[in-house]
């Protein structure tokens, strides 16, 4: 692949704004498991190898099992995820594939399971990883 733009060098203020959003996500009340499930699943949907590699490694550090990581792309058919995790994964997919819109059913299910603050943190985490996916894919970051 030809060399591509390095956003932190060319637009450091914009990159720092995205980093600040990531720093906010780190301070939320979301569990490490919820954060990493969001980050891995959105990255799978987007086809971002760099982020999949990073977040599966992070998930393992936080105690996530190999089985749950391997089954994540088929979470609907796997009995290893909680009702809350399935709601998060459904919302993650619909926000990531936003051109199809977020269905009332998926949104209301998540709203039923989480208070407003936690739900806001989930949504912001989904939006943030989607931004990182798009940055990594567009600029040609590669998984090592």
C-alpha cells in the first residue's frame, strides 16, 4: 500500500479532540467488558483489522475468554452473552450500520436495561470506536 496521511501529524488538534473523547470513555461507568465488546463488534462490522487486533488483546487483558471473543461475530446464536450484553451488541450494530437507522425495538430494549447515563456512555463509546475505525481504515493502519 502506498503511504497515506498521518492525521496526528497533519491535524494534531483534531486528533487530540478524538483522543479527548477516548479519555472520557475511559472514565465512564461502563465495565471493561462492555467497552471491549462494543469496540470489537463495531470493528468487526467495519472490517478494521487494526482495531480488532488491539481490542481483542485488551479484552484478554481484562479477563475476557477466548470463547466469547471467537463467538462475538455470531453473538445472536451464542448463549455466552448476558441479556445486557446482547442489547449492547444489537445497539452497536445498528449505530455502526446507521444508514439502516436504529430501530425503536433495539433502542427501547437498551433503554429498559440501562439508566440514561449508562445508555449515553454506551452510545458515545459506539460513536467513538466508529470514528477510530474510519480513521484507521482510511489512513491504512495495519494490524501487526
